[in-house]
C-alpha cells in the first residue's frame, strides 16, 4: 500500500506551530543546495531509493519527534522513502507534490518600525525566498509585490481588520509570477506600477515623488532604475523602504536580465546612481527587499535591516562607480530558470494553470 501523503498547507501548519516533526529531504545534494525547507535534514538517498537499494535510509533516525515527512522534487521518490521508513515502524508520510508545490508555502512576520504608526506584515514564500508586504493603517491596507495567491493576503488582512485598497509592484519581476493583477481583481483594489510601457494591462502609473495614501500613512515613490528600467522603491512615512530587487540586505539587484551585454553595462551605471540616492536616506531607515536567497524560517522574525547595516554588509555599495560596474558584471549569478517565460507572463498580467512548474528553484535576482 502506498504511503500516505501530507499537503503543503498541512506541513506549513505543522511547522508554523512548531509541532515535533522531522522533515527528511532525500534529493541529491546539488538540488538541496539550491533550495530547501527550513529545518529539514538531508539524506542523499535519491539514487539508492530509485534503484531499490534495501539499505537506503537504513541509518536514518528522526531528529525532532517520531513523525517524519519525506521530501523530493515532485513527490514520487519521497513516496518510496516514506514506504521504506514505514516498513521500519516509523510514522512517515510523503510531501504531496514535493518541492515544486512547496514553493507556494508561506509564513509571516511583523516588521517593527520605530517612529511610524502603520503596521507592516512581511509574507514570505519559505522555499522560494519571495518577500511581499501588507501595510495596514486605519482599516485600509496596501500590498507590495504580491507573490502568493490572493486568498492568502485576504486572510491576513481580514485577521487584522483591514481592507486591501491598493496593490503595488516595484517592477516587472523575472523570478516569480506576479499575483498583483489577480489580487487587484479579486479585491477591487487599485493596481499601481511604476510608469512603464512594458505591460499590456491597465494600471495606475506611479512617478518620482508621487505619494500614495494608505489610511493615515504615506508611501513616497522613488524611481530607482537599474535592475529594470522601471524599478521603483516606496518609502513609508520616511521610515521603511520597500526596495523590490534594487537593494537587498547584503547585495544589490542584477542589471542584466532581459538585456544585451551593452544594455547591462549601461543599466549597471544607472543602478549605481539609484543606489546612491537611496544611501542618502537616514541610516536608520528600515530596508525591506522583495527576495532573500535563503529558505525562510518559521520564526516570526522579519527579514530586514537598517540602511546603515545594509551598507556595512554590502561592499559593492562602497565602491566607485567604475569599480561597482566592473565588479557587478563579473559577479552575475546564473540567470533565473524560465525567466523569459515568467517575464512574458508578468508583462501580460496572466497566470498559467500551474505556476509551480515555472517557479521551482531559488531566486537569482541579487549580486553580492
């Protein structure tokens, strides 16, 4: 009899309430290094399980309670692992759909921002490393860089007594499929993007120094091209800066996606100028990016830092313009998987029936 399975939502809930469960990743080491479930343990048993090796997982013992959830790329080899462990008397189940479906799992953390009254909730796709934000003030809410299904934002907003009135994007994304348009349609909210001719759907354009109201709070627009030509950052009450993929906590945005070599060089120069503008903001400004390169723990701790801390961690920010350009172009990571197709869908404002097929894998929008 096949081993039972657990859904992404089921495992997400177990981890969120810190239930005793051992998550066993049986993928090859190279795949696990690319992205993984926070707190999981690894046994490189993929090939042994596939060939029916009777010694596969013979030495495995749970590390966090007796329940085990086995994980592979798509949920097939993990079934073999769960069956092998159940034959040993362990309470083992397989993650349905594997890491491909886990890419939609999420958790939240509240961002503390001294000196401002709006509340900020960071919503994190735990495996994919996508970070989005729900800003609430006086019953109204705005969402920045929606990367989860609309019902997730609705649920979190309703739990806080907020109504989503505005949906914003910092730029046209290449690493994940945007849910911004779907969320705006679902909630009746106003959809806002930096001024651009890249997209084929209707939106409210945002320009340099525009200010959007969210309840009693204000979001000021900074046009910060470089990662993409239209990239923008949003400054909440002069205290918290939503940086998209322009600035991360220890890295900067890559300038080469959807660009020729010469365009990438020009965009690197432009990115340097944009970053210098951001660095002129007060050092205590809280930086809130749209991606992180590590799996996101279920710890309730926001992924954020002050602008001063970011500058200390990121050597590229201290380089001259020519050195910055030279170094960023030589440090580019591999391009995100499927990024041409993802960009095309985001420009059209459409979503495929199964987004997990395109989104599997870690994000690659940063240059450290």
